[in-house]
C-alpha cells in the first residue's frame, strides 16, 4: 500500500509539472525556439547549452516535454527559455548513438552524436579482453570509431608487463589505434589531445581506470571528483553519476560517461556481433553454408581462419 501511495504521489507531481509546462507554452511565457545541445541529464531535467543568439555558450536547466523520447548527453534539441527553467520542445536527428542494456534488461542510450569512443583501460585494475571486445563490437555496430586508451603506464612492472604489452600488440595488429598514457607522469597526453581535437568523443570504461583523472589532465580547471581504487577489491568506485559534455579550448568536445563494469551485447543480433569483430571481415560470406553458425558446421571459413592463425602462432 505504501509503495502504491508513493507511486501515485509521483504520478500526480509529474502531471502537475507537465500541466505547468503546457500552460507556459500556450500562454506565451517562453522565449522563441532556438537550437541547443544537451550537456548533462538529470531525470526529467537536462542542462542545455545555447548554440545561437545572445546567450550562445550559456547553460540553462530545462524540463522536457512528455512526448519526447529518451534524451542523452550530446543530443541536439530545440528549446525555449523561461523565467526560471527552459523547456525542450523537440529533438534533432542523431548522427550516432551509443546504447547499452541497463540492469533491468532495457536498452538505454548513453550518449549521442559521437565521432570517437575512447575505450579506457588501465594497468590497474587489470583489463580483460572480454570487456574490451564488447566495447569494440558496440562501437563497430554503432558506426563510431573506437580508440583504445591504456592508462596508468607508470604502474607497469614485472608481474603485469607481459600481459599488458601482449594485449596492446594484439589490438594494434588487428588495426585499432592504441594509445598509452600516464596522467601521473603526463606521458602520451599530447598525442591524445591531437586525436580528440575537433571531434566529439565519449570516454567509456570500467570504474577505476582513471577517466576522471584523464579529463582533469586534458581540461585543467574542470576538477572532476577522482575516486581511489578500493585496496580490497582493486576495482574502482563510481564517481560519475551522469554523462557530461565538456569543450576543449581549441575545438572538439568530450563526454565523460558513468563507469561501466559490464557491457552486454545480447540486444545485438548474432550476425551483427560477428561483423563487429573486424578481423573476421575478410572471411564473412565464405562459409559453405549460408546459415552457418560458426560452431560445429563443416567448412566454416571463420573457424578455419582461427585454426590457421593458431598454426601460425605455433610456428
């Protein structure tokens, strides 16, 4: 009963808020329509940066009309300014969108209109191929260029060097751009800045890999909260609660996303997942059977390629 009462109260508050927005729209209490970009998202409210007019570059807290689909950081919108809060009245078409399933099995967008996905891993916590591959597949099927960024190079030692350097060689040989940086020693930051300049990039990666420290180094003065690794688990604590967009002084934007420890791909069709592994591209369509599942079927081109690669490695 108590849960139902709370839900009813929330529903009633939402109705009153939506009614108030409609009254402002109908009563001419809002300014003219103008273009904006969502900088961050807070439930039914968003921060919108004005992209035109006398307030260009300023950020306004806005409500969203109920008929709008889920909006995320990076979305381009049409909005109208109000006395206290503005209102987002329409959305513009997305050029790209990064999505992932949430804990309830629902597919949710993370960020929109992205050029680069910067897949951030670190020497600690120890990176795993499975998580990196999930990010890479998500980037490939979304049509967003991935960049693999290996942070905390200053923590390389005799225990982890072979594993980390082997991982870097593997993804470099496949053809991915791999950068190695250390915010502690400020190594590799100039090369990273050059890649990000003039582009819209989203940083993704599990908690504790140093995304916030990287952004603090790339954008002095932003001073994002930095979380320390848990000594007990060697996993990070979540310090970012919502994706936020930042501007580089010389051009280009950067979106910092909440730490993601898991990145499931169950929402992507099997054929598209295979297409997401770029190293399989030369062999797709060469199997004997059109409906080959690449498991037990004979004359599977992908399985044969894997076996050939194994034999090369043995040599």
